[in-house]
């Protein structure tokens, strides 16, 4: 039997109201670190139990202990100061990091919470990191003066964290790069930095890219050295899949099938349609099914409903097509360094000048 269509989530889940209130109290100095940590762990366990209850194959910890995905890492890395509040999008704001000295990792950042989440389940829990390009792109640079040097120093820091996660037992490590497809001329820098992050990494490496110009980024994105690229596809009605017919996708794909910026919960048959469109161009053993992006912007009830629909849709397709759910032996795949197909690369036009 062929196995595939493994269910997972991109990373973040919404924090329950009591944890949001506790974070406010903690920021005001009215709640201790230990009391906040206890609530974060309780919320983490709740999300692990929920994912298990609906049959998710590869779990996430939900990031109950994190605020902004870039600032969270900058706060733990040497060389950063944290600036004032800036607008990210809509009504979402974050404190923008500022590089003021060489960026270095001096201690593990996510390993303790990954160990805790993994201790709660026999299913694999993904290690979750923010990629070096995105941290740099969402920060001010008052030290380097060279975008490339800034990104590559961050890459060495994130590499050390990824290796520690793998040493702790993480079989899947995801390096989020939501900023990767916003500047086409910098995709080679994204790939160069990711090559540092995944160099020698024994775990299965994933990168998540969302809400960029995928039609222009493809197939160059295939040069990013990971085993899986997790893509937001719902908003474009899966149009990128047509490009896979022209130029083969050389990696595993994270198939985003649920719009995380909509309050509407998709019908099971809508998600089934997206999965079947992917199966027209990709084998089931190369497909991991998840939402378009992290679900932290939804309510707890909306996020749970969207995840249930994904699990139900996958179960329906597996049953109809006779696809099993057994997880593969994971680790580096041939696709990690496959890149753009040779025939396509040889016909490519000259790339943009190298960054300073």
C-alpha cells in the first residue's frame, strides 16, 4: 500500500484567552515568569491533545510561548536590541528587532519547549524555527551595512539551533521563511542562507513560504536546500500546480488547503478538491497537507474547526484511493539538493547581480 497525504500544521495556533490575559499581566510585571510558563505549558498540552484527538500525523507545539516569530528569536540572540512597535499587517503589530552588533547564538532557544511538547505524545512534533532571511528582512540593520552578511550570520545561529533540535530527537525541523518570495532578486540569498542552516542536518528539513509571488518565484525556489517546501495555495485556487506540469516539483510539498486569514471554515469537499488537484501532478508520498499558514490569527474554535476539516478531507481521500497513513523513515531526501531541473536551469536567463 502507498502511504502519504500526511496531515500537519504550519506551526502556530491561537492562544486561549486566559493565556493572552496572562501575557498582558506578565508584561506589566504583575505575573511571575513561572506562573506564565505554567499557563504556556498547559496551553501547549491542550493543543497536543487536540491534534492527537483528530488524528493529525505530525504535530506542532502551537507556539504558545512566542509572540512575533522574528522578535522571539531576536530577543534570545546576541547582537539585537528590540525597537518600538510597528505594524505588520491589518491590526497586527510587533516590536521590530534592531541589529546593533554581530549576531550570535549563545544558548538553545526552542529546545526545552520542543522536549516538553514531544514528551506529551508518541507522534513526532516538529521543531519550529524562523529562518535567517525573514529575521533579517523584518529587522532594522544598524550594524552590518551588508544585507548578505547580516543574513548569513543569522543562518549560522539558526543552524546551531536546528542541530540542537535534531540532537534532542526532532525528526522534522521547519525553518519558516515567509519573506522569501517577496523579493525575487534575493531568492539566491535565501537559498545560500538555507544551505548553511541545513548543512549536515540529519532531520527532515522543511521551509514554509506564504503570501508571495509564487508564480515568479517558481522554479527558482527549488534551489532552496530543504526536503519540503510548504506553500500557501488556497488563495490562488492552486494555480501554481499548473506550473508543476511544465516544470517538475523536485521536493516534497506542504499543501496549504485552508485559508488562515478567513473566518470561514471550508467544507470538507472543498479541501478534498484541493488534495485531488495536487494528486494530478504529485504522488501521495510527496504530499503533506496543512493550512496555508499558521492559525494564530483565528479564534481557538475556528482553528480547531479548520484542522478537523483537513483531517476529515484527508481521511476521505485516503479511503477512496486506498492510501495509507504510515509515516516514512525521515531524514535528508534526494530532493534537498535537487534544485531546479537541469534542463530548465540551463535555459534560465542571467540572474540579478550579487548582493553586497
